C-alpha cells in the first residue's frame, strides 16, 4: 500500500483526476506506469511520435486517427491528465454506482463514447461526417480488398441510410440514431484491470 | 406400471393430442407385433444381423424356391403353398428400413400436428409434446406386444442422433458470440459440472447413509458419484429444444448452450473414470489414479478440440477445390464434420467438443468457399436432420420410460436427486457468476442467474449414459435409470414448460433477431479497431488485443491457405453490404409491387388486385426470366458473352423494378443507384423503363404464345407446332411480357377460367376475372400498370421454400425489415446474391458514359413501323423529356418523391401528357386482324388470351420483326 500511495502522490491533482474519470487508484497507477513507459524521454508529456512507437498500433488501420484523438486541436503534446481522460471514455459503465443528480455526465457515458467515435470520422471537425471523410475511413479499414467503386457505393449507401436531413452528411445526431440499437456500453468498453 | 402408462395414455389421448393418438396408434401396433418375435431388447443389435441376413434369403426365395423351408420365423414367410406367387409378402426383407422410415414419418407428422394450434405450441414446448407422444406410443406398443421392443439405444443415440444435433449446433454457432463469452462458458462447463457432479454424488451417498434411500438400492460412494456425474451435465439437446423457443437474449443463450456442449468433456471423463473405479473397486483406487483422471480430462478435452480443428482445416481446404464439382460440396461438409465426431469417438476423446469446434472452425471458410446453393443445402439439410433427430430422441425418451422391466422405483432416491440437482445448480451458478462478474465487462445480473439455474436441463445424454451402465457392476442400475428418467422428464417437461412464463415474468431481455444495418456494420468494425488501439495504448493485452492478433494471423495465413483466391480478396464488409442490399432489394420488389398495386387501384382501368399473388416469389421470377429477352438498352452496347447473359438479365429485372419503388422508399434504398445530382442518369433510366414497358407490351402481344411455350413444359405439342409456324425464338420473350398481356384479356377470361388450374403460367389471368369489362380503347392504358402489378411471374412451380416454412427448428433466417415477407427473405441467399452482385456492378456501369440514343433506334424504328408514324413522337417525348415512363404515367406518379421539385413538376406534366397520348396510341393499334388460325382455336380455351391479343395487333411483316428483335439477340 505504501508504494501505491507514494506513486499516487507523485501525480498532481490525482484526486480530481480520479473524480473526473472514475478510475480507481490501481487504475491510475497502472496507467501512470504505462504513461511513463511511453514517455521514453521522461518529459512528462507525450508526442505523436511516442504513440507511433507502439508497434501494434502501426498495424491498426485507423491507428493514426486514434492517436490524433489524444491531441486536442492545435496541441502537439498530451499530458497525463489528458491521456487518462481520453482512456476513460472506454471505461465500462458502472451500474452500481449511485447517480449523483448534480454531477456532470461521466466521461464514459454512452453519448461520450459515441462522440469519441464520431470525431474519429469527422476529421475536419465541422460536426458532420461527409462522404469524403467516410470514404477515407472505409478505405483505411477495407484496404486493398475492394475497388474504389465498391467503396463509394458502400459510402453512399451508408450515408443514405443514416442521413435523415438529406444533406449528404452524417451529423452527430444522425450518427447516434443509426447506432441506437447497438449496445454501445458493451461495444465501446474495455476492462482496465485484470 | 401398466396402470400408470394406461393412465398417462388416456389423459394424453383425451388431451389436445387425440388426433395424434390416432395417427400414432395406427402405426406402432403393426410395428410392435411384427417386430417383436425377431427382436432382442436392443434396437441396434437387431438391425445389424438381420440387415445382412434377409436380403439374400428373400431373393433366393422369390427367385426359384418358394417352398424351401425358410429359416425365417413368423408371419412374413407364410407363402409355403408352392408355385409362383404374384404378390409376395416380403416384410422381413424391408423390415429394418421400413421401421425406421415409419418412425421418421410418425415423428414428422407429429410435428405437423403440434403446430396446428398456434396458441398451444406457444405455451407448450415441442419437446414436452414429443415426450408425451412417446409415452403414448410406448404404452400402445406395450399393450400390443406385451413387451417393449423399442428403446433409446445408446449406440444409435451416440453414433447417429447426437451427432446430427451437435453438428448443426456447432456449424451454426455464432462464433464471435461464443468466443466473446468463452471464459464464462468454460467456467460453467468445467467448474460447474464438476461441482454438480461431486455435490450430488456425495449428498446422495449421505442421504443413503442417513437411511432415506431404500436398502434395496445397492450402491456405494463410487456408484453415487458415477450417478452424480452422469446426471449433472446440462444436456445440449434439451437446452436447444427449450431455449430455441424461449428466445432469451443471445448472451444468456450462448452461455447456457455453450456450457451444455463443452461440458461433454467433463461428463465423458468423469463417467469413464468412475466406471473404471467401480470396476476395480473403491478399495483399489490409488492416488495416482486421481491424477490420471485429471490428465485424462485434459487429453479428452484438448484432444477432442484439436481433432475438431484439424478436421475443420481439412474441410475448409477441401472446399477450396470444389469449384468444378459444386454438387458434392454439401456432402463434404456433412462427411468431414461427422468424421470429426467419429474420429474423436475412435480415440475416446470428447466427440461433442470435436464436432462443435470443427463446426465453429470451418464455418467461416466453408461458407465463403462453397456456392450459394450449397450453402442453402447445407443449412436446410442440417436443420432437417437435427430437427428429426431431436424429435426421435424425445419420442424415444417417452417410449423408453414405459418399459417397466428396465427400472425400479425408489422415492427417496428420486426426490433427493431432484432436490440436489436443482439446489446445487442454483448454488453453482450463483457462486460462479459472482466470481465471473469480477472479470466480465458486462456482468451477469440476478435475472440472468435465475434463468441459467433454471435452464439447467438434463436430457437424453444422461439417459443414454445410464442405460449404458453394466448391471453386473452397478447393482443399482435400475434405480438409477428410473431416477434419470424422472429427472429428465421433470427438467424437460416441467422446467421447459415453466421457463417461458418465468422469462416473461422476470422480464429477461429477449433476443431481437434484427439484422444489422450497414451503418452498424461499419461502425462496429471501427469500434473493434478503436478498442484494439486503446488497449495497445493503455498497454493492456486484453481481449481485443488478442482478437486482433488472431485476425491478423487469420488474414495473413489461414485465410490464404483455406480460402479460394477469388474469395480471399473479398472484404467482409463488402459482403455484408451486399447482403443488406439484397435484403432491401427483395423488400422493395416485394413490397413495391403490392404498394404500387394499391396505389393504382384508384385507376378506373385497373384490374382488380384482390387476386394478386400475396407473396412475390422472387425465385420464380428470376428463373422465369433467365432466358427472356434483354431489353435493357445499356447492355446492347456491352455485348456480353452468352454465359453471363442470363445473369445480366436477372440484373436488369432487378434494376428495372427497383427503379420505381426507390422513389417511394427512399429511406430504404440505396442512393448509389441514382444520386441526386445525376439527373442525366435518372432521365435515361426513366426513358429506358418507359421504352421497355412499351416495347414489352407490344412484343408480348405478339409473342404471347411463345412465351407460354417457353416457360411451361406442360404445354401441348400443338402449341409448340404453332410456335414453329410463327418461327419466333424463345429468347425474344421477356419475363414481363406475360403479365401485360394477361391483363388486357380481362373481358374474355370467363371463357378460359375453367381450364386455368391446368396451366401454371396463366394463373395470373385469374386476377382480372373480377374486373369489369373494358373497352379495347382503354386497354393500352392499363397495360403499363399491369406491368408493375404483375412483376412476378404467376407461375409458381413448387419451390424449396415451401418446405422450409415447415421447419420450426431454428430457421435461422432472421427477421428483416418489416415489409419483407418471410417467403422472400428465404429466397435471398439462394438465387439473388449473385444476381445482385451483377446488378450492382452493372448499375455502376450505368454511370459510365451514357448510352447514346442510337441503340434504341432499331426498336424505335421497328415500333414506328408497327404502330404508325404517330407513335414515334410519343416515345420521343416521354423519353427525351425525362418525363415519367408509362410505368409512372398514372395519376399516382405524383406521389413519387423526386429529389428536386422541378422534376416532379416535369413528371406530373409529362404524365398528364402521356395520358392524353395514350388513347391516341391505342387507337393507333391496327384493327382486329383476321381470325386466329384454326389450330389455335383447337388448342383449347387456354390460349384465349393470346388469341384475343393477336386480334388486337396485326402481326407485322417478318422483316420488320426480325429487325426489331436484333438488338435483343445478344
């Protein structure tokens, strides 16, 4: 326990962080270890290059987008707080925890999970997934397996299906609607502690 | 005991199953009486020797020596009178297959009868009914023959009945779901079963010590542990049978179902270990033997799994090379999956595990490799076999229970076993779930636990195992048999009956059975990638990490090895996309036809639609149209090879018919068929449709007879002759043309109504029967409408789908958008996928440089020659003006939502114009020609429509005809 506390103490504002993200001290320590491992030069923040060093991530078709999601616009670095906050999106929803009426929506809520996914598509941050943006993601995910025409027809169809206001793009609201039947809590969560 | 069985028999017979009794009773006495003399107690042992003995004897006897004293006993060889017998009674020759076939028949008929009453079957699970029926049959046989010749024979059960069910379960196991919950499944299967087995065994022994079980039950600790082992395993057959009807959510189902399959390894090992312990005697068991037992468990389970996976690889690899011999593809699947089972049995490994993993492992590759039709064949054959095997198992369970010589009753044993089973199951589930929920992403809540505890059904596996016991070694076998029967009946019947209300009462989330949309497909794939990436970033080697690793491995090595090259390069997402498109296409075609009909009902000239076929049979549709003419103007440019011509035509049918409903169902339908901006393409499409309809209505009037001849083999020779006279090739007729012709005939149909049942292809004529007679002038106007109404050929040759409907067993079809009829959804996988692929690619080709009007010229000119100078302007206007075709030329066309308002106006105006034109056009038709040739009249009333039609249109000079046909002869 002593080592746990000492590690925790090294992290500034750890109480606030735990409050915001819902991570337990054990989670935080684990993530902090990971953070330090990624931050090879010990600068206290991570650059996109640090993420690029994760070799499994290089194989991930949309890995670069996910890396991009860690960096808020205009920033080249991410500190531990932001790092944990991003990861907190993927914490499973805890059903047992009593809901405090006045507390803000937790980071791992359904709509926040969806927002995270949405912004991976919406690279130009205009609040809409355009056909081009969708095509890019599809191309990354499908790779060389399909022809460009096939990609386009899939993209067209996808937009057509989700597009409710006929603007040829998927807004967040439409995105949410199209995934209404999906158990997002399940599909967008990972277990952080084993 | 007879009193008991009679009582059962009477109560059941007086039940809703009175009719069943009648059917059942008519067969079994005969079987029982005739089979009894030759029969030993075991079914299998009877089959084997007699099968080889009889044929030869029977043949020899019937050949030359009827008076020879046959070695046969009994009634079958009663023809000793000498001389040649015209009719011989060869019962002994056909006995075995005859009995088997009769049993299958009884079982199948019983299923039909169960499903007569919808309300009854929703309340009572089929397995209950089958057991009851078995009890009845068993009682009847017992009364008739004073002996019970039929029993669930372990050999028959383990070698034939169980594999069919497990094979089906494994092959169609939702792999992703299974592996997502693998931890829980393994936990329940291994720990849970061990817990149940030991606790039940020890506690029964304790009860015996306490004196609650009669002294006659001569069993020690080892015997009770053995009994505990065989009675504790959840049974796959019973679980499938009951849970299929309950429709709990998929996670719950997969856990209980997976457990029932995987626990086989535990059961097998425990059973064998205890048997050997019982054999050597409890005193001689050394500590080493326990470790041997554990080692045996590992070998049996891992070995069984490996055998299954090896066969899965072999199977997938073999199907890579079956391109030229598609017809035996399904056979490979059955054979290798079955061989996986037998091989595991051969090495006394867990056969159920082997078969399950063979099915799970090969499914992905095999399904990708084999043809669409083979897929369907595999699916329905497996389901049929599994369904019938399940039926037989439950019936035999019922029958076996009646055999009083096999069992001995002890109330203490029965009651305490029942209590222990229920209690320990519940305790086990709660304890394990508590442990598992530490690790599970989605914890199993209390309701889930209740259902899982209650769903721990025991079944035929336990019964077969207990029957297998050796009476010499296990003295209390008869008591165990009785207890097992009671336990099985209690779990299957009482729990099976009450689990549905329980699930409803607890509000357990049900399965939705909804197909994912393309958005869900895409986004869920993206989620998988996201989660993998996040796990990598967070440095967790979690589930997604390993799944991703596996997928990489699969993609890089396994798929390369096991998939055909052509398949390997296809993307799963693309496949999913195509499937969704097909589904939509079906729904649009299916629904579109009907909806349009209702829209057009307002048309005064419209035929009554009341007799319009309720379900559009797309299979027939495609089949019919396979050799039809190809009227699509685009294709004329491309000049496809003869081979793909059929597919192209299929596509054009789809494309043509999809066009219009899409307007209506924009939300349902894919934009890529026509993007908003591409007005040109749209215009062309409209024009083409328009043209096609006109041409076809025209052509059809001329080619009516040939089409009929082509589509129906039942035609008489006189028809064919007539066709020869006219010298018109079949392919000139498209699928559509029969319908347009059919409608205008309305006024005449009274005449040929009686003859209609004879001919398949003219059924459609009936639907105009109620229509008030029209004047010939109005008719042309109704023709286009009719084109839309009768999109499907009216001919309905028996299609495989009819039979499919009767398969209650896991139809697996899933539900589709509400507008799709069940019939249609079942057809998709069979015929449409390829067609749809074609349609997509061809539709994409639509986007290529537009076809200049030139290709149309031959037809237009032919038409103008036919219809006179005035007709050409009409065509020109409707086509070039991007207006509605004749298909949309009705008042209802205003309802179609065109993307731009301008177009809508345009269309409205044009359709107006068109309607004005139509009387003109009709009046252009030449006056009734000379009366039809006498041959036509002599051919009977059935050809009246064409006779009449021919009277409407003059047959043009053959030269013009040929020219008009030219573009279609590709």
